């Protein structure tokens, strides 16, 4: 292979895009760049050019599959940052967790994994990146992410969805043609702060620049030949340009092996030995495998480095391109390949410190030389290590490798200390930890098929619970059936407690509070009789949350858990606060809910778990601000969370409130298409019903009544429509406003649904009136007044005014319309303000006698009250000064005043400003 061109050819726009993203990151914004290109397409060279003058920390993914060191690129980044820098940036409590990536950080063992170990690690990595960027802007580069192990992909996804800032730019390179890369990076590229750069082939002119850099000159014939044969691939261009006029094989593999074949014999030998290690090999390991002293090895490797086949860096060597390694390794004869893998296996077994991941490497090398017994034993050890590192995706792949080898190894059970059925269960449990039902369900089904419920009821119960978990990821309707059968079969007290707790918690998610509470109490009583007693904090929470009934029931037990949190883990304490906030919202106390949500958020942030435990309180925080009429704050908080946290569960919940704000204000970002595609006739009621309600309100605000009725019709088919009245009542009111043939069904549901809170009672009175029953709008208005919830108050005033007009009570209607208009103006509720104005106009109530202001007039009067001139009003509202003057004249007439000062005073008196 020829020398690397000193000329950086082409890629001007891509380099500018990287620099622009870096500028955004340095300015405090969220920024990430995905660099995609085929093998040899120039990804690494582009990133090297970009990072030449910036602070960059780089880590590479290795093509070793499950045998790779979990989180390899992030471990490399931490090593480059250094132990002293990490310990200076992070609190001591975080170091044992981060030691999963860099063992030298702490001798202390990380806390036991309670199912949140991986999330805690991700939070600490994010915190480290943010503290690093706050001290000095930094670029974090993850190379060759198409080879990322599953845990690295999960961590990359987390960082892309929750971009670290300020001052941190994440750059990821990958091959788009690799299947493992497609889903992650296709989804990531849709994030608003992520830029994807797909590197095109070099043009003929750019190839000429590259050839000129290699040869010193670039005649037309050579450039034309190199461009045609190399297809604009920079790596191929270098190879072809280095051998002008030579007849090279047409296939890529032959082209690449031809480069290696031109090396001296010693260089070829060590290059072949290096290829068996993977894409990177340490100097000491390669010396031990080849039996060459350091000096001799260095001299043998020098031609491979000088000709650009290998890159020397750190304590070892990496193939400059994966295709080179593949070609060299593929050219080995079977006997050569097996012998090299055996030498690597024997060397690493003798001196494990020579490998970053000795057990995983041994699994690869023993299998590579055909020793399936030792490969199985090594894969089992590596799986245990991955479990300790919370690298569940790699653990799953290694367990699958053990299963694949099992039947070929007679003493597999003795080597692993387990049985095949227990191995299947362990692999299925790991698939559940990864959230991969496609791989987990066949495993658990195999385990169930081999288990006799009559002989092993407890084991069958555990497997059914595991299948329920995996089915839950898919929204499978059999989830609760599996859990009920697990409860029926579980015989030993510990297994029965686990089964009851699992079923009770999922029943709460589906709104089945009565059964959830009953089973939770049964589990608590049973747990109390077990010695030693198991932890019961989660069970106590389940019982307390069920008893609170979304605010319809008794919150005393939740309050007790809040005041006496001993024995409760952080997640449970946050869930207690969040459930109390949820109850306050449903009973019409949004200010108290806001305080509780803030307390839960602060607790999660203090523990470094804002991105996981803090998600649910964040959603309630936005809802509380919306209920209080603090819409600008709600929109700001919502945008901040959506900007920094891209998890689908959070995003769907936040889309409910983005849609609510859009419906109420008549302007703003639209909901994600994914949210609008969620089936409204299934799934947990706590998601489906509020989402449907806000979609109906949004469609009504857009005056698309057929679409609103279609959404109402879909959600009214939900099988658990009535289990949580707190979500049903506001939905019924929204559906009733849509009108149409569903009104009798809505009226029937309202008659059968209990209304245990003031909020529910107000919704019931509104639904009764809207569906043709007796109207008691005064009660509805009075309720929203007492609860200090301005938007439903304005809506109720408008509805009451319409009812007044139908009865001919014009003075009362005019007063209500004027008051409703003032509230709508303060809130910025443009669609409601428009309806108020139109209704007043049709009734002949608008004009000098003092009708409600239009939405635009409401905006103008607020600025008028702040002392703005017509020109200033025009500039702020992007209208002409003449139009602003007309609006001011209309306002003076409607308010019955003669000057701008009187208008400002009248607006303040009437609550319009």
C-alpha cells in the first residue's frame, strides 16, 4: 500500500459542518455529528483533520463481537483522559461505578446491581462529559461504531438522546452498510441537534489533488484511471496511485492483499499474526505470540506502518482499515489461522494481562483453533464478567455462544456449574435486561417447553413472569395472563412474593387499582413471615399508590412513606413524591403538585439519576405548569427536556403536553408523528386517554371536527376505558365538545363513572351540559375559580355565556364573555379568544359598548399597558405601524376610553394585562 497522502482532498463542506457543530457546542448548545461512509471512504481522515486543532479524546470499537471489552471506546477515552483528571472531575461516590470502564479508578466494588446499574453508569459518563466540557471544550470521538458492542450502542444512544453540554461535541463514525448500525443511526439522525454527514466519493478533481499529494504530480491519464477504478474511495485511490501502470487484480480482496504481499517477508509474517488478534493488538501480546524481541518486532512492523497498513498508537497497533485486516486474515490457510489462534489463546491464558478482555479473547481464539471445550469455558467466564460490568448485551451474546457450543461439549454442565435449562433462563433474563424480546422470547419458550409445571411449579412461575416481562416490551396482551398463572403456580414464599409484586405493579400500570392493592397487601403479609425478611420498600409503595387511587382514594400511606423513608431506595422515594404529585394534579392542587415534582426532580438530580428516575417528575412538572396557566414556563421546561432527553417513553409523555399547549395556544411545535401514530384503543390508560384528549382538543382548535370525532371514536373503544376516572373525565369533556353521534355513548359513560374529586365533579357537570342534560355552568365556573385553574375557568365562562345567550340573558353573557376574554388574553389562548370574539360578534355584543377583544387586540393591549408606542408594538408583533394604530383605536372604542393611558389602566383593572 502506498503512503498516505499529505494532502487532505475534498470534504470542504463536511469539515465546515464539523467546525460549525463544534462552535454550537462551545456556545453551550447541544451538538453531535454522525460521519457515515463506506469502508475506506475517509471517515477517520476527516475526523483527524477536524481534530487537529481542538481538544479531542478518541476511542475505537473493535470487531470482536461479544468477546470485545464492553464499552471499549469509552474505556479508551477515560484512559486518554487519565485517572487523575477523572478523579478530579467526579465525586468519590461515582468512581466505583466508573471503574467498570477504567478499573484503575477505584479499588472499591461498585454497588450491587439492583437493575439500575447500567443506567447509573450511563448517568455518570454523561456527568463526566459535562464536567469535562464545562472546564474546557472537548470533542469525544467514537470510531467505527458499526462494530460497537450492544452496551456501547446503548451508551451511545443515551448520549445522543441526552447530549452532554456545555462545550462537548460527540462525533461518531460508522459504515452505513453494516446492518448493526442502521437502526441506531437512522433514529439518531432524526434528533434535532444531530448532524449526519454522508461522505460522497471524491470527484475527479479531488482525486487529482490526492494523487498529486502522493506522487508529487498528477497526469490526466493516471487520474482518470485511478478515479475510474477506485470509484472515488480515498483508500483505493491511495493504493492505485502508489502503483501506477501496474496490473492489479480487480477484486477488492486481491487488491488489498497485493499491498501486503509487497512487504518484506518479516513484515508479512507479523502482519498475518496481527490479523488474528482483531483490528488492534498490543505490542507485548504480539511480541509474545510471534516470539520476537521488542527491537526485532518493531523493525519487522516498520514497513507495514510506513506503507500505511498499520497505525502505531498507544501501546499497540491497529490496522489502518478493517478491510485490510479482513483481507490479510482471509488469505491465511486454515492451518495457519488455527495455529495463530492457538498461540494467542495459550499466550493470553498464560499471561492474561496482555489482553484488555482476556476471557472474551480466549473464547474467540479457542473457538478459532477448534477447541470448543475451552471456548465454552472462556465464554462462560466472559459472560460472568460482562454481568459484573452491567454489559448485558455482551453477556447475552456470550450466553448465546455458550448455548451454541453446549451440545458439542460433553462436560459443559461441569465446566459452567449450571444446567442447560438454567442457562436458557439466564440468557432470557439477560435479554429482558437488554430489552430485546425478539431474542428473549424464544429462549424463555425453550425453557418453558423443557419444564414440567407439576414437578417444578416455582421454576415455571419464574419463567412465566420472565415471559410476561418480555411480552410487556411488545405490548402483548398475554402479559397479565402469564403473571396470574405465575402467581397461581408459585409455591415457595419468596417466589410467591416476587410473583405477587410483579403482577401488582403491572396491574397499577394498567389502571387495575383494586386488584393491585389486594395482591400487594397479600405479598407484604407473606414477606413479613419470611426469614430473613426480603426488602419490602417497593411493595409498600405499590400498596400505597394503589390505595391513593390517582387522588380518588386515600393518600395517607403515601404521605407516611414520604415522611418515613427508611428502607426505601432512591427510586422508590422519587416514585412516592411523583405519585403524590399525580394525586394533587387530579384533585385540583397543581401548585402543590409542582412543589412535589420539583422535590422529586431535585432528589433524582442529587443522585445523578435525572435522566432516568427524574423523567416522571419532569412530566408532572410540565403538567402542573400547564394547569396553573404558566404556559411559557411549561413550554420552556418541555422544550428543555425534549432537547436533552430523547428516550421514547419520555418523549411520548411530553408529546401529550406539547399537544395540549398547541391546542390551547393555537401555535407552537407540532407533536411528533410517532405520537400521533400511537393506537388510542390500547396500551396503558394513563397514556392513551390523555393523548387522545389532547389530540381531540388540538383538532377542535384547528376546526377539524371530523378528525376530533375520529380520535374520540378510537379511544372510546379502549378495553380499560373506565378503570381510571381521573383520565376519563377530561377525555369525556373533550369528546363531548367534538359532538356528533358519540354524544349518547359519552352521556352514558358519564352517568356510570364516579366523580370523587372536585375536578371530576366539574368535568361531569360540563359533560352533562354538553351532552344535552341539565346545565349547571355556575357550579363548573365556581369549581375552577376555587382551584385557581385559569384555562378551564375561561372555557367554562365561555360555555356559561353561550348558555346565557340561549336563555336571552344578554347582560350576564356579556359579563362572562368579557371576563373569559381577559383570561384568554392573559394566557395567550388564541383559539379560545377567537371563539369568544366570534360569539360576541354574532350576538351583537361587540363594539363601543365594550365587547371582548380579538386575539390580536389582546396582544396589543398587553404591550400598550407596558407603555409601548405604535411603532414598538408593530415591531414586536411583526405588523405595520398603521395596522398597530388601527388595533389601538379599536381597543379604545371597546374599552370606552379616550386615551392610551386610560386604556392601559382599564386593561389592568379588567385583568387584560
